[in-house]
């Protein structure tokens, strides 16, 4: 008599996925469901009670894998995602993965074992091969094949920053970003498009080459000393676009420490929204992402999985927030 | 034949608690366990399979009820609590309760229903009556009867702030705090002791009365305009201790907007540690709490529940962090 293992093997999926289909519980992608149902008919499999007992009900828990929730923008996003999911009856589990891919994999296992209903992925790690794409995954700011994603309009953000600096009369532009958005790294995220948009606009509207600094990502919070040295080695630079407000802030403080005035000598634009906590100085000029809108889109996508609606990719608009640094 | 209901009724506890005892699963306070075992013997109750099937295994999920994770200190605490709990094999669920007591109650129900193993309470709400104290609860910065707690040494923090301002020669002191720490509110938290320590030291070492401002707590992030007005109505004040860095920051910006110099005219000390995000101005002088040590103590306490060790209250030391505002 054929077993659940035979079905799984023949359909090229895991046993848990077959179990979800026969118990009609948990999310399985429509095409996978059809394939499994076809195999079940073909080989004449009859699910037994033990298979049924593998069933675990939907538990309304969603896990959010996030590099570091103390990062101001990630923290805001976490807050709004929790609020938005709660409206749909979901509780949020948080996983600060920072540089630990092992921790991410542990949460992905929880999804496979039905211990969480969905996972929100915010990661730069090289985890594509570990994703079971039959299960409910939503990615933020990164494209994985066959995984729905939500992203800010990073490309437009780059354009807005370049336009602003060029309109202000900057003659020598610089872009500062980490290597997770680099030209030569295995993983490229949607965040790469901040640089691409910036470069593209500058190429069309600007006479000189843009200097591109790429540093090792590390913990997302601090940038290496080397970046500051490189900035100071280019005294001609009068317009800087940084990959995040956190980076822009460090760059500004270091420029000022070395006698440069911001924005008089160098104009600096960050990315995230210029929102701050305990800022006793000038307000940052920044490209604003909307954590509220992103959170709403993510929660809606997770709801769609279980409402058997098509889960669409969503691009969230960004805007320029004027401050006092550019 | 006596049922599980009879045991519960006679022992004055819920059925779930009896179920935990007969299945030896989940945490029940030792004294409650003994009471239930005594009742079981007295009335000759024999647990049946249905009762056993009520058993749900420990699921290694802890919920953290927190007012607002975007508050810088709460956000840091959340981050470290997640890391520390993960070392013990726990996953963290986050509940931003802000002013919603209903949301807190929903999480307390999850604990009662064995859907989470423990709850960390960081709340100013009047929820004492809803707490099932037989279950694993840890409170931060607040005392509930029979609930173990972790708190910073808030009283010592108040003393350090008063001493610093008085040593710097301040003649007219002011304390600014929210009404959750007030003299006249139903709920008083451990945070109240920031004021009490400050007042006590000032009374002994200072010649004039300390002005005490108490404002409605709201969302923890912003303070009402009225506070700023009151501050400006006291131009003689030259030393301010604020209940948090967030409050201190707003007060400093408003003083500067009205032509006062900080620290030359008015010295301001905050509470939390003066850590900031995107601060392009001067560094805050502050009483530092240690989110790492607090998180460690909380995780240890939760571990103790399930290791059947006594869960001790823990007071975490604070220190003065010198900055540029006092």
C-alpha cells in the first residue's frame, strides 16, 4: 500500500506539505496542491489516521526575521507590522538574525513544522536554497524567485536624492553604501536600486563621475573607520547620498569633526525618513520610506495567503523629506 | 466519581491549572501544586485520558508585553530580551500594548491557555486583578503582589541625578515625570522611585523646594505642550531631571527655542542612558539603565520557573553617564 512518503517523493515535496494537503490545513501553493492531489490519485494513496494526526491547526503566529530591531527604521517597521498583523488576528514573533544565518534557518524550520503560519524575511543572507517556497513567505526589500515581496521604491529614492543634490548645485557627488548592495557580491537586494537610481540620474544630469564607496555591511548600525578616511580623501566632494540615515549621521558627524560644514560645504542626504530619537541637533534631509504602508502591505499579503487570494508584489512609494543637511 | 472540575473548584483554581499538575506539564507555583495534590488525594480523583489529552506541551514561546517598541529604551530592551531568551531556547512574541489594556488581556489569556510559556509584563495599566499568579509572569519596573520582578535601581538613579545637579551648583531644581509615576494615581510603578530618590536627596542637600511637574502619560513618546509652558513659567529653574531621555530631549529643544542655553543656563539630566539614534547635536547627560543586564535577569527568571528554582526579584544597578547637557 502506498504511503505518505511515496506521495511526497513522487510529487517532489516534503511529507509536511503532503500532510497539509490531505488535511486541508495550512497554506500550500495552488500549483503544488494540484500536483500532490494528482499523485495521490495516480498511486491510490489513502491517508491514514497517523497521517491525519500530523495535522497541526493554524496557530496565527507570524515570525519576522529582521537583522536588528534596534536599527531605527527596522524597529519602526517591527512596531507597525505587529499592529497591522494584530488586526488580522496574528501574533508576531521576532527574530533578530543580524549576521546569524543559523538563527534564520531555525525559524524557517518552525514554518516547515507548522509552528508558525508565515515568515516575513528581511535578510541579506544567502538563504535562497533553504526556502520552502510552497509555504507562506513574504520578503521585504529583496527578491527571491517565487517569493512575493514588498519593497520601497528604492530606485525612485535614488533619483530623488541625485536630483536634489544636483539642483542644489553640487559639483562632485559621492554614494556610500554597504556591500550587501554591491556590484560584486553574491546577494543583491532591492536596496541596490538606491545606488542604481542615483547613478542613473547623475549620469544623465551631471558632468562628473560619481564616487562609489562600498563597505562591509557588519551589524547595520556602525560603519567602518575606513569609510570616513575615504570621504576625507575626497575633499572635492560636495554632495553625498548615503544608503541609510544611520550612515548619513555618522558621515556628517565625522565631516564636522574635521572642519567641514554641513550643508554649507557638503550636502548630505540619508535614506529612511530622517526620523530620529533624541536628536539635539539639525534635522536630517532624507528619502522617506513609510513603515506604516510597508507594514500594511505585508500584513495584507499574509492574509491573502490564507484567504486563497493571489499574493501580489507591492512597491511602496518614497518621498523626499527636507531637513537641514542638504 | 469526582471530576477535574471538582478538584478545580475545591482547590480554588482553574481547570487548566489542575490539568498542568496532573500532567506534570507547564509551570504551577509550588504552593498551588501542593494544594491541588492534597485535594486530589482528599476527594479520590483519578485523572482520565480526556484530562490528559488537555495537556499541551511546553512550546518555548515567551510573550513580551511592552508599551511601545519604538521607544528607544524599550526597543533596546526588546532586542536584548530576544537574544537572551534565544540562548535558553525560547522564541519571543511581542505585544505593543501602548494604551490598550484589551490587547494585554488577550496575551494573558494565551498564557492561561498554554499557548505561551511565560509573559514579561512592562505595563502601567491597572491589570493586577487579571493576573493568574500561579502562572509564569515576570514584571519589569513594577511590583505586583506575588509576581517576581526585575527593576533598575530607580531610587539610586534619582539620587545620582540630584547629586549631580546640586554639585554643579544648581539653585532651583525641577522634576518632570508622567502621572503613571504620580503621587495621586491608582497605579504606581517602580519608576516612581526616580522621583522619590531625587526628592529625598534634594531635601537633605538643597535649600529650596523642588518643583514637581506631572503630566498625563499618553503614548510614552511625546509630552503635552502644557509641560513646556510650565517649564517656561519658571525661569528661575536651572536644573531639571526628566523621567526619561525622550522627555529630556523635548524639554531641551524647547528651552533652546526660547533662548535658554543648555547647559549654561539650565542643566538637564535624562534617564535611560543618553543613547541616541541619529543625534546630530550634543550628547545627553543621563542616568543609564543597562538593557543587557535587565534582559539577562529576565531570561534567567523565566528559566528558573521551569527549572523549578526559586525566582528571585532582581534590582539592576544604574550609573550616571556624563554628556553635554549637565
